[in-house]
């Protein structure tokens, strides 16, 4: 038995892929997963490449492991998005103590790759991207027991000019809806209450003409699963039929992550986002008309090449107009191979990017706080996720339909149950309250 430890960076898709890898290697008799790197004989890093700091974190971690385990016989394997985009750099650097590399579509070959290093002592790798691999025959090794991630499509064909994902994860492909529904049924039998459908571009899901609205309806028919979420969608793929399902199907949470990226039309065009500021605002209006209580969140990039102060102000104005519940704001980070890296020099000074991100974060923090304060006095249905919080063993934590964290005092309830909580207090990041009813579902 070889002891294996895996560490995950990046998005939920990577979390999910880690669960796949646990199943794939766990099936072999030779491997056992453990919770600490100190005794591991094989250390896997499931990496992210979306911004430079994600990359740097992994390089630092590799050196740190090497130092700590100096002299030990330990194999280090790089999985995930860095594997595809940085294969050459990873293999070429003689000081980098890594032994094998597997890209996001090569996890089924991990046992062979590891065996090859063990027998030959030479670095092995497989970073081939597939147009078909969806791992629909691998049942992930999940933890937690309340929410289950389930990838329904993989890859991305959008080629936003700043983004490395189409290069690290390859072409879009969707999973057979029957296969997805069968997995969701099994999850319900195991006691999961919520599923989150995942895809790099989840609402462009299409399996032989069956679209994302169809998939949501089908998944909602599974008894036992009470909540359905999805991430990450693209604003271009919200036909009315999909909005109607989100608005009307009681199991589909009225919560949408709607990545804006920028609020200026020239920058949006350079980014190849395929919508204008007016089209984005119109979509928001339509969503709010159908679902006045919808929770909207977003992603924004500041300092895209050539973005002027005035153009950045357009983004600020959209943020102030839309009033997102929360926003993830990033400084533009040039990624190798992308269209932006080839065509547009990264010419916005880092200090300017910092000023913009600080300013926008301050504005958004106030909006998030106001939005949360407006919930005080309301009663929310909460799915309990934890029988503790980061700060207190005497409080439970769950989420409301809008995916906001709700904290309340410990009581005679358990993880996986639904309770109604009266909201008494708000911060920019969470709501606090007390349970007024335990629900029978
Ligand atoms: N598929 C998702 C995005 C995945 S990456 C989607 O389309 O919404 C998550 C976020 O990282 C993006 O929405 C974007 O805001 C940010 N991001 C991606 N590439 C970036 C880059 N090169 N520099 C800075 N932020 C980036
Ligand atoms: Fe990247 Fe754009 Fe695809 Fe999202 S939609 S993964 S930002 S290329
Ligand atoms: Fe990172 Fe790859 Fe996800 S680049 S954000 S781990 S798709």
C-alpha cells in the first residue's frame, strides 16, 4: 500500500476532479489516501493556472515539500490546469523535484504514469486533451454529505482573450443527461440534499440538442434532492426558457453568478465577451423582473490591457447600477498562450491595478453590506452544512437559497436538515439569526 496525499487549488471543478482522482487511484489495490503530506509516499498537487499567483503558490509549495521531506523517497505529481499549460517548464527545470504530470483529461492513466516512474525512475507525463472524456463512468469519492458537485460539461470554447482555461481544459463537451440523472439519484440515496452542476461554461450545456434548461428540469425530478445550483454560467447563454426554469422550478435556487468582467464596451470587445454593457444590463433587468429576490454575484477583471481610468469608471458605474450581492474582483494577469498575451501588452501599471481593485472592493463591500442588512427581519430557509463555524463550536452554519452563509446558535438539529431562520444581524459576508422552525424535508 502506497500512502497518497492530494492538495487542491483553483475552482470547484478542480475540487470535483480531486474526488475523481480519489476514486481512480483508490480502485487500485496499491493506493491509500491520507490526510497529511508528512507521511505520504506520493504527493499530488491538483493545480490552477488562471492567474499568475495561483501558479506561484504551487511552485512555492513544491519547493516547500521538497525541503521538508528532504532525503525521503516521495513522488510528486502535478495534476490540473498547470499540467497542461506549463508542462514544458515543469519538465525542463532540473531543480523542480516533480516526477509525473497528468492533465485534466488524463486522470484515468494516473496508475500507469505512477508505475512508469516507479519502474524507470524517469519523469512521466500525459497532458493530452480529449474531445470526449467526461468521466461519466467514474463515481467521485465525495465528502461532506450535504452538497455534491457534479460536472455536467467540461472544457470551454469561448476563448475570452484573457483566459487560459480553453487551453488548459480543451474543448467543450457535455455529459449524457440520463447519466447525470442516474448519478443524482444515487446521491439522493446516499443522503445528499443539494447538487451543484459544474461546467467551465455550464449553461452552454448541450447533449444532442438537449440544453441546460432540460437538464435542470430532469435533475429536479429526483426525490430527496431539494436544492439545485450551478456554476459558472456565461451571460450569453440565458435563453428565456432557462430563466423560466430558474424562476419557476422550486428546487432550482434563484441565485445566479453572472460574470461581468468589465463595464466598458471597448474593453468587453477586446476581451471577446460577446455582449455589450447595455446587453448585460438588459439581462440583469430581465432576470430581476422574473425573480425580484434573485441573488446576483459576479467576477470582474481590472486593468485589462489599455483600460483607461475613464473606462474603469464604466465598470464602477455598472457595479453601482446592478448592485450585485457580492463580487470577485481580480487584477488582470497575463497568461501565456492566450490571445491577449499575444496581441495586447500588459500595459496597465500594477499600482494602477491596485488602486482600481481597492476602490472597487470598497464600493462592493458597502453594497454587499447594504444588501445583507436588507434581509434583517426576514425568515430564510436554511440548509444546515456544518455543526460548528470557523469561530465558534456553539454555532451552526448553513446557506439560504441565495447561497448566503447563515449562522445561528447550536440546537437540536443536524447537518443536512432544513430550518427556518429569522435573520437578526448582517455583516458584508454573512447573516446571523435564530431558528424559528425545523422543516420536515
Ligand atoms: N468559466 C468561468 C471563469 C473561470 S475563471 C466564467 O466564464 O465565468 C474565474 C474568473 O477568473 C473569471 O471570471 C475572471 O474574472 C478571472 N480571470 C480569468 N482569467 C484571468 C486573468 N488572466 N487575469 C485575471 N483574472 C482572470
Ligand atoms: Fe475562460 Fe471565458 Fe471560458 Fe470562462 S467563458 S472559462 S472566462 S474563456
Ligand atoms: Fe484554475 Fe483550471 Fe479552474 S485554471 S480556475 S483550476 S479551470
